[in-house]
């Protein structure tokens, strides 16, 4: 059951408050517990209060806090401690483990095909493979990644935006991404990445060799001549999370928790802060040549720096020495919203206990996993991608927890969902949309409910039209009737001639003329057998549920419909005989259905289930 999320302004855009809140009433045992607080604060009388118990806080409540952690058994997380070499083995199985792929934010280990373009003069300039992973803060890049999943080729297009890039370059970045998307017929997953907030898979593509230089790249893809002294910040512990970023070459930039590379005209200092780990040091030694080349290297421990080290940085200066801890997001529960626009602002409708069936082809859905924002576009959505991405940015800007504006925004189109998205859904069906509307449409449901009735009618007609006196040799009786007749015993000695006799001669047609001799008693038995079969089929049809929800709908009800007064706001015991209480609206005539719901039955049953339920509740058919 969905409810609208109504956060503090500017999110309060006219949607009603959550249904699990209590209305304002007198304080005390007889009224809402927060009534006195509301009155004391002078809030409007329609303000709602949500009562929460410790340990059972809702996702909306915990998101109001920048850091929220629960007391958990420390041993519960021991199963996630990896042994050497285990990470690579686990990543190779991500294609078959979408839940793990979603948690790690990795579709695979980064071993797919990579193409990189640098945006230059509104166009895209290919970057040579030897320079893959080298970015400039003043530019924008397209990183096109191709990988295999379940025997199919999948694509991810990363739109990397440098912090110093101009608005014109960002516009050109989106335009070139759209051109590539058209070339691949809309099969690309677009992930908008801001410098400094790259997802884990982005690092894995470059196997720990990613470096961001200051300045802008020229038309050759290389930057302008650099100064003699440069400082690089190394962050990461393995090839799946390491990034090297050029920072201002001054002492105040250092941090005791990390590792820095100081390049002067003659030597490269590898500076180890007191708080860095062994894994950080090992990784720094692996990637140092990316920026130093063949330059001589010297390891420097914090507190043991030579004078030349400080001289290159312009002298000593205070710098942070506190240990920076990664943000704990293990307790965060993903949230799904339906997105729409109202007066130029974003309106969100939350879907709780969501599943794949809640993704409607006519909607834009937002999935918040805290570290990433997914925007899912149904195949029938006509909105421009720029508008949808703008909704994602507005969501972050107005979030009550003051979320970072650099969180990656992933744009996904229906039918091209990566495992990092599907892993957040329980029992995701990858073939749901591959076959033309695998979900039964309204037409299929109706036809399915009538198939057996039609078959019974045809059999009955064959029996009623059965004429012993008229059976042309070129006609073919119904299969069921023929089997029943063939089952009767041939009796040549009691051959029956039908029709009046003239002068002792029969003018009728002998049944033996079609190769079958049937006694009257056997014919009666056969017809009786057919009638019994029809009764059996009718009985099984009336009790069968099958794959359709409407198989027990009488034919007369489907054709003519029932008056709305017999269906609206009626309990199961007060409904006409044969009406399915779970599908009361189905028994309306087409005109009444259109008048009440404002849409056809086919349009209604094409909606997501939660939307159907919502409308049925509002209109008295639930």
C-alpha cells in the first residue's frame, strides 16, 4: 500500500499525509500523544503525528538523521570479511547474484570492454586506451562500458562531470550521451557521475589506475604543461575503490589518515600518514607510477619529512589529523517513489513493501539506495531525460537529511535494468518485459475466461444439430461428438434405416452409408455421454481459478455488465451470485466503467497493481 511522502517544505506539494499517523486531538489517553506538542508549537490543527517505538523506526524517520546506526551483534558481520582472492571470485558471480551486485554497486568485476570520449567543442574526442582512466577536472567524459549478462550484451554509459567543467560542456555531455543512446536504440543505462563521487564499479573499470588532474585537456586529450611541484591524494585499499586526485600543492592539504604523492622536479615523495592502513600503502606503491612515471621515488613517514619536502609545499602548515571513517549505510532501507510534476516541482508518492509489479510502464519511479539514486523510466514515458535527471537533483537538494549533491544519479529504461537495480527487488523476473507484455492484458484475461464457455457452446450445438436423417459424407462432426459416436458398438445385424418407406423401400439415408452402424440405444448412450462431459466441464469451469482472476465470471455478466449499485461499497455476502469480491469492478459495463474510473478496462488493468488497488479503494470497489 503506497502513501505520499510529505516532508518539510518545499516537499509539501499538496499530497495527503501518511495514513499511519494520528490526527490532532486532545492530549492524554483519549487523544493523540503529540496533540499538546502541536498546540504548544502553534502548528496547524491538521498536522499529523507519527508514533514510533524504539527499534522500529521507519525509513522516513531515520533519513532525517545524517548518521543512524543500530546496536547489532558484531559477529553478525563476520561473514562479510573476505579472504585474499575471495573478492575476485565473488565478483565473477555477480551476474547470478543481483542482491550482492546491488549491495556492492557492481554489475561485474570491471573486465568488460571500455571506450572513453572527452567532450571537446560540443563533440566527443576518443581517448587512447593507454590514457584510459586519466581525467581532467575541467572536462567532461563519456565512459562506455559493455559487459555480458545471462548471455546478453548489456551497456552502461557513465557521464563523468569534472568539478571545473562549464555549463556548456555539461550540456554537450548530455547531448552526446543522447546521440549514443539513439545509436543503441535506447538500450544504454545512463549514470551521471560527479568528480569525487564515483561509484565502485567505475573504479573497477580502470583497475585502480584512475587519476584526476587539475586543469583541462587539450584537443589531444592531454593537459596543459604542469607546474614543477604537484601533489596527489591517494584514496583506496584495492583496485575496486582506489582513486588518485590532484590537489593544491600546500601543506594544509595533507591528512594523517591518507597517503599523498609529492612530485618535484627531480623526485616523487610517497608520504604515509600515521593513520593509513597497510592495504592503503600496498595500493599506493602499485599506482605511484601512473603519475610519477620513471621518476625516482622516496618513501616519507609522517613526522620524518626531509626539509626539501616542506620547501616544495611552501612551508609547514596545520592539516587534519583525525581519522576519517566511511559512512555506515548498512541499516538503510531502500525506498521507492512514483514521480510526477506539479507547478514545476517534484511530487513523490512512496510505495512501501515494493516489488517489480509496482513499476508501471506509464510512470517514472525513483529508487533511493542512499549511495545512488535510480530513476526508472517506463516504456510509455514521453518525458525528456534532462527533466527526469532534474527531478533526481531536486530530490537530493530538498531531502531533509541534507544529502550530498554529488550522489550518482542512474537513469534506467524499462527492460534494461542492471543487477545493481534489480537486486533491491525481491524475486525479480528478468523476462517479465522481454516477451510482449508477459503480464496478461485485459483482452487476454477476458478471452481466457470465455474459452471454456465457447468450447462448451460449440459442443452443445453439435449435439443439438446432430441429425440422424441428414449426415452428408463431406461434413465433419465435432471431435468430441465423433469420439463418442465411434465409441458405440457397431451392430451390422441391427442396421437402422431412417426416413419414411414407400412401397417397402426406404427413402431415407442408411447410417451404414457413412460407414457406421449405430443402434438407437447406442446413440442415446453417446449423446448422454456428451451431456455428462459438458456438465463436468461446466462444473470444473465454475470452480477453476486458473491463471486469470476472471475465470469464474458468468458469460452474461461479462457481456452485459451489472448495475453499479449492486457492486459499489458492497461486502462479499451482499454481492450477486458468481461475482468475485476481489474483482468487483470487472462486472461493470464498459460505459459504467469508463464513467466511474475515467478510463477503459484495458487501460485500468494495464496499470501497476498498487495503483489499481488505490483507485478501487477510492471508488468503492475494494
